């Protein structure tokens, strides 16, 4: 059983779509309310952070994501959150 789980994780990790810009993300689909962005060379679905204040770096976005497991990003001068 453990072998199957490890194999499944490897397949999912290998399937992650890589990118250099959001235009490269042709296979990744986002749910309603999310936008597609290229973050750290990986296609990522993000949503607007709370507050809507502009940012210049990720530190400006600290505490603006509502879910504890969300990752904060500063994309095009706006705080965004991803899971």
C-alpha cells in the first residue's frame, strides 16, 4: 500500500505544469474566482487577497490570505493567495 501511495505522489509531482509566463499554462484549469499565474515556474491558481492594497514584494501581503494554508504572492503589484 505504501508503494502505491509513493507512486501516486510521484505521478502528481511529475504532472505539475511548468512555465516561464502564464501564457505557457495551457493544461492547468482554475475554479471560478481563481486566476491562472506562473509562480516559481509552476502554473498556479490564485485568488485576490483581502484588503486589495498594492504590494511591491511578498512581505507586503503577510496576513492577507484568509486560509492558514494559503501561500501569499505579490503579482503585478497586487496581493494574491494560492493553496
